[in-house]
């Protein structure tokens, strides 16, 4: 497993944990999950282009 694949898996888990449906993150709103989602999309695009 490469480092980029591991990074994408970790970011997916962070994105799931930051979703406002969970009791611990209801007050956070959509900010954290939106930021992590954008980072994940950028990394996936870079991964598919072969830059990482």
C-alpha cells in the first residue's frame, strides 16, 4: 500500500467522523466535513492524474 492510498483512506475516515449527523459534531455545522471533503477531492484528482 502506498502512502497516497493510506492518506486517502485516512481522509475518508475523517470525513465520515466530521459529518454533522454524529452526536459529537452536531454543533460544528458543515464546515469541517466540507473542508475535509474538498481536500479529499483534490487528493483523489491528483491520485488519478498520477501526480502523487
